[in-house]
C-alpha cells in the first residue's frame, strides 16, 4: 500500500516506517524536522534514506498537503507537539500544529473527492483521560476530576472520589472513560482524535485513533527536554546530576515498548475492519516514577542522588495504566515486552548516544517563571 506518515521522522514514525517498508509497503514521510526534537540533525536515519520518500514540510502549510496526500491509500497522522507541561504556555503553537495542521488534512480531503485515501490512523494519547479510572469503596468505578493545585501544594497527590471525596484506587482505564484532560496537550489530542473519527465517518474513510500510553525505546529523542522521563532521567544519571522527582515518586505510568506500539499501529493500518474506533495501546503494567529513576540510576553506577521533591507540574496526572481489552479484540494486540526488558534495551542504546542536559533545566525554568511548577520539598 502507499502509506503517508506525518511526523514520520520522529520516534514512532521512523520505527513504523521500517516495519512497513519491511512488509512491502511504499512509505512517504512528511516532517519539518522540528529542532526541539531533532536538534541540528535534519536527516533521516541512514537506513531509511533510500527506503522511503521524504516530503520536508510543515503540517501548518496548506500547500504541503497536496504533495503529501497525492496517491496515498493510508495516512498515519503522527506529527505533533508533544510536551504536556509546555502545552500549558505555548498554547497557540500546540493549537496550530496539533489541530490546525490536522484541519488542513481534512480540508484537502474534503475538497478532493476521489482522493483515494482508504484509511486514516491518528496518534491519540492516554492524556485525553486526565486522571483516568479509579474505584471508590462507596461508589465503585469513578473518574476523578483533575487534582487541584491547593491539594497538591498541601502534599496530597492522590485523586479522590468525585462523588464522596473518599480515597480511591487507580485501575486500568478503558476507552469508555470520559475525556477530561488535565493539560492542553491532552485536549488537542482529544480534539484531534474526534476530528479524525468525525471526518472518517463523513468522508467514508475507516479511521482508527490509537491512544498510546508512555512510549519508550531505542531511538526516542534524548534532545527534547519537554517530554519522555526515561530520556530525561538517563541524561541526568549518566552525567551524575541529581534527579529531582516530582510529587512523592509514587506516581505511575504505563510504559509501552516501541516494538509493541509499532505492531499495534501496523495492525490498525492493515486491518480488514471497516469500522472506526479508538483503542488504548499500552503495556497494562504499572511502573512508578521512583522505580524508573532508581533503575536508570543503578544502570549508570548510581552517580546521581535521587530527591523526592514534592514539587509538581500543572498538567501532570497521578497514575496511568491502560485497559487493553478493546485493543485485543479489534487489533489482536497483546504487549510482548515487559518494562525491565525494554528498559535494558533503551539504556544500552542511550549509553551510546550524546546526552543533552541544558534543555531540561531550561524547560523547568520556563514552567517556574510561568507559575506552572509549584510545591514544597518533602
Ligand atoms: N511517545 C509517546 O509517549 C506518545 C504517547 C502518546 C501519544 N503520542 C503521539 O504519537 C505521535 C508521535 O510521537 P513521537 O513520540 O514519535 O514524537 P516525536 O516528537 O519523536 O515525533 C514527532 C515528529 O513530528 C514532527 N513534527 C512536529 N511538528 C511538526 C510540524 N509542524 N510539521 C511537520 N512535522 C512536525 C517532528 O519533527 C517529529 O519528527 C505524536 O502525535 C504524539 O502526540 C506519543
């Protein structure tokens, strides 16, 4: 098939492109090599240079879509700004790239009947859920509201039951959970997903929104200081700089290995299912941020001190773990890489790459100067 991947020079895009080329598909990548992600390197990895067609351009540029969409049967829409914290002050940029960019895609398709696009896959995110699913001893399954700054400032980080304010316990979040994102990034992903499913229906293009959890693995950007805690912690641990953990370190994430994400995405591209739907793509494994910091620090010889800071970022959620029942049913998806195994692969790769430190401190300073980083040392 002819497949266009927007944001195709990024972490997920390059890994997906390799798998598709390997499977015999003809792949085009559209990317502007955003310096925040790529630094000064505006080239594709060597193995992809002759294997794919590259369209250099910005999804905010209407004219780029004409060239990119021509003759495509499938579009995988990955191009995005991806920093949760950064989205809270670079609001217009996130709106333009993540929403206006996707609007231009649908403008092009709507104005060009006979375009030949048969399927669209969009990268959605677990960020659309906000705090996600919990069980309350009194009210069963509940979906807490975003946590208030006042509670977090008082050192109380766990969401409470939205009905009775009792302490509740995080459980895997299903796709039926309400969308109540805690960050503007999450809101852009929610709207991008809904646009994809809406226009998929209107234009008769089966469309799939993949709600990726925290994707990690070799090849992820070590340069982007706004996202990816594995990259951030490994940059710090390698160079012996102290690691300050937000909140109390007990916050947790569902880290999903890149190979599993690629398999789910390929399955959604080649699926015979003509319905449109959203599905979680995760590991269903819960890992605390403290465990990540300790594992990364241990790998690099425990040169860094780990501090629990009690500081918190506006926009962050407390816990995230995906319910994968729908992904299994629709995409025959089962994650195959456990966190400890994937982490080893990631760290072995990161060790061989150039660390990047300046950006992370700058990103924290930006948050602090905008009043988006709060809290006390605990
Ligand atoms: N990595 C994760 O943990 C994760 C989790 C949930 C969702 N997602 C989503 O998956 C998608 C891909 O993520 P990734 O991890 O590969 O990110 P990435 O930052 O590695 O890749 C994004 C790519 O998009 C390109 N890009 C950015 N702005 C652009 C623009 N205006 N025009 C053209 N290209 C542009 C960048 O240059 C980059 O190559 C994103 O939509 C992201 O929101 C990722």
